[in-house]
């Protein structure tokens, strides 16, 4: 089982068609660093996905 130590919620929408590299780059731009064992949930503009 994977343990999650923290959840960092983004308040800005993200295009869900973006690939993992773009999502990772966005995380680094917003949070400065990506920590292991943390969750980074995003929503789309309509907040339905």
C-alpha cells in the first residue's frame, strides 16, 4: 500500500489532456518542488472531472 503523507490541492484548473510531463512541470512551477508520497489533485475548468 502506498502511504500519502500530504495532499497539495491546486486551486487553478488544468487541461486534463496534458501529459505527465506537462503536469509535472506545472507542479514544479506552482509548488517549487515535487515531494514523494504526496498527492497533487487537479480539476478541469468545469470541475466535472
